[in-house]
């Protein structure tokens, strides 16, 4: 119950009441005797005395609101800074699981980051620069414990497609813009835009992206050198121009061996060790099962480190005839320098300012933020276990991650599903695990970068291909076909556009196709027509639209109702429009209804509206139709129909 202002001040002046979001909750505003405004909240019953001894009005009376006070309330603070909730409940039991998960993900992200930098056509260190700031920021702002923020295959290939010759400066600039756009979307609560990327479109995009990514790595897997990057260009170079004939045998053998080992180690964790329930296993069986799981989880770092050792041995060996691999090359050692993102860049001797850079990036400045959010939200849903996801908080957290990462030379980042699975399987408890992951990456940058140059490119290509091959989702074609065949159209359109043109254009084509379907459904609603006969013998038509009336559908519905009234209603019997599904209408719909009423009046045929919402009634009345008859109850409808029984045309139909 609300606090009595008279207990706070001996002389207060009530300034008004305002209804809050919950129907029975009111905001009581008043002024103290010293002139300072104040307010209190409580549950009041309109029109009845409450504990402050005043009579509240029956409806909302708007008064001055104190938004800053609500904005910085404890509830909002804990909602927008999830770390406060984690700190309040953190215990000793959470430390070890978070440490294990953080270190495991750290060992996973290092080889992936180097590989994704290569995928984005960047030097290896930029992958590592992209792998630690997001971990620290998300530990503070993130709301999903399993989500590890960092470079991903999709973000890397999209970055590669949109560098436009600006190199690392273009990637960092894209990261900055991605963060800014995501922050704006989060503050404006525009997360609903992700809903326009339907499941079939997402499937088509990820499947095509996986094939494009794998195709881009064949060059390194076979030790080839060519400039082609696009899917068609790559296969044209490989097959029709005969590039495969120049494959380096050592790289090809190493790449195929690495892929085989990675795919086998992926399944090692599924090997049965004793009883399925871990509680029924003995210590040796538990140790064996955990060892297999660790071997499977750390497969990327194991393969890359082993290949690096072999390559180092071959490179430094004085023996003749030792095979040579194509290596990653020199990696800038040490931690990145904190600096502003490049707001100017040069290409081919031409200087581009901020606006020119934005223009050069084109649709990427919208598509990358959206797909980054889509990746992260999809990951959050996978591990939410049915709990609701605060999409706005996730968008804000991801925006801050990208924004701040751009100050250390990062490419765009997002939540990585593969590392999220590692996090989850490691028993992560809170987002603090990201702190340990970030520390592991920083240690690798500080101490191990001189050795990264010995990592063969074939091993990194194998890591990427082995990761993305499972992103191809052809298995969903069958269930889509069984449920709604038309959904295959946006899926196929997205897939083909991504594969043969550009990834970001594929997403736009998919979204556009879905929007066209939605507009068509809105413009062509289903209308059911039934003929009924009352107990007293009068016939009438009931016409039921299946959705609200909006401007694209007005003429279509008007035409159907008019035709039904003439053909099935013989231009005489009453027509009842059952509006149970009409939850809203607009001005164009109201004008269309007015014209429809005029059509029926000209041929003296009764037209009634039934089950109309009060708000829709007001909209229709606002255009002042000649004769607008609406019935709220079934009894009222029958009484109105009975009143038409004396019309000559209806008397004739009853007698027949």
C-alpha cells in the first residue's frame, strides 16, 4: 500500500494521479510544504477512498512523472548489470566450475581465433585481439552464463567479404560500427527486428555460409596460392583453371590427417565408459570418461600445437629433404595498444573519411550487427532450458563488447555456439568464466606469439572445415516440407543468393521474401462464408474474416463480402460479418467499411457487424457511415435479425 504523504510532511498538496502499466497501480504525485515535488506508488481502487484519505478518479489522470528515479532504481540497475546479481549469489562452489570452463574455452578459442583471422584475411594477432575484451565485458553485462563472446566463423567470413580493400583498418571500423548500431538497437529496444529472420532463412544462410567458409579454406588445406575468394571464383580456379594440379603434397597430407583426427576426436567423448549414469561409475571409470571428454574438447589446441611442433622441427632441422609447410607467418607479439578505431583510411592512394568509409561498407553496417545478434540470441536460446531471454540486455551487452573491442584492434564478435557447448559441458556456473578465458588469451599474446608463426595453415584450415561442416542443415528440408512447403521458398532463395552472390545479400533476399509473404497474407485474408437459417425461418449469411482489417486487405474483403451478398445472399437476405478475429482497423479500413455499407444500402440488403471490439467500433463510427449496425451479444443479433422478418424480400424467402 502506498505511503501516506501526510506522514512525510505536515502540509502536502496533491498534484495528480497517473495510472502505471498495471491496471490497478497508481502513481500519487504531491508537493511538500517546502515546495519540493515527491511521489509514491501503491495499489488503489479507483473511485474509492484510500489510505491518504482522498477519492481517486475513475480513470487515469496524467501527472508529472519522475523517469530518472525509475531509470536508476535498484531493479533496473540489477537488470542492466547482471554482475550485481551474480556477485550477490556467488559462492565458493562456483569458483572451480567457472575456472575449469574458462580455461577450457580459452584453450579452444586460441586456435580458432588464429584460424578465423586467416578466414577474415587478417594477420593472426587480430583473431586474438578479438578474443579477450568481449570476455571481460560480457562477465559484467551478459545474462547468459554459457555464452562466450569472441570471433566466429560467420563474423569472420562476413568481415572478409566487406573489407573492400581496407585491410585490418576496415575490420576494426566494422567492429566499431557493429557495436554502435547494436547499442542503438538495444537502447531503442529494436530487438524485434531479429524476428524478421525466420527459421528457414536462418537455415539457408548458415548452410550456405558453411559451404562458402569450407570452400575458402581449400586453398590452405591443399597448400595452394590464388586470389579468388568468392564461392564461384574458388571452384572456377580449382577445377576449370586447374589449380588443384599444383597442390603441395605435404600440406595436403597434413590437412587431411588433421581433419580426420579432429572429426574422430569429436566423437571420442561419446564412447561408452561403464554405466551411463556417472553416479554408478567407479573412480577409474569416471576418470576415463572425463579424460575422453577433455581430449575431445581440447582437440583443436592439441592438433594445432602438435602440428606447430612438427613444423618447427622441419623448419629448424638441418637434414635435407625435410618437407616444408605453408606457415602462418610472423605474429605481432605482445598485448595490443589501446587506440581509437580508424575513422579515416586509405585505399589505392585515396583517403576516405568517416562518411565515405560508411558508404564503402554498404549494407554490411546493418547486416553484421543483425547477424551478430542473431548468433548470440540463438546461442542463448539453446542453453536457456526454457527460461526467457532478455533480448534487450543481450543486444546491449553485445554492443558494448563490439564497441570496446574495436579499441584494441578487433574484428566484429558474437556468441560462438561451438565454444558455448564447451562452456556448458564444462559445468559453467556464471559469466565470470569469461574472465578466465580472457586471461588465457592475454597470456598467450604476451608469452607465446613468437611461436604462432610455426603453425601450418593446413592445420588451421582443417580446424575451420571440421567446425563448419556440421553447420550445413540439409536435414531440416524434410520437416519443413512436411509442415509448410512454402517455407522452402525463402530458405532456398537465401541459400542460393548467399552461395552464388554475397552472404549479406542472401539475408536481405530471405527477409524480403518473408516480408512479401506476410504482406500477401495481410492483403489476402481468408474469409469464411456460411448460410444459416434461424428458428423462425429467416435465412442469413455469416461472413468471418480471419484477421484484422488493414489497408492492403480492405478492397479484397469488401469485394468478397459484396459478391457473397449478391450471389449467395440473393441481394436480399441479411449478411452478418462475424468480427471475432478483427482486433484492429485503420482509417482505410473504416472508409472501406463505409463504402461497403453504402453498397448494401443501395440494394436494401441488411448488413450487420457482430463481435466487434469497442476500439474498432469507434474507428468505424469516426467516418460517419450512413447506417452502421453492430451487435455485441448473440441475443441482440437474433433480435435484430427478427426485426428484418417483415421486409418484403425476406417474407417471400420465409414463405418459400
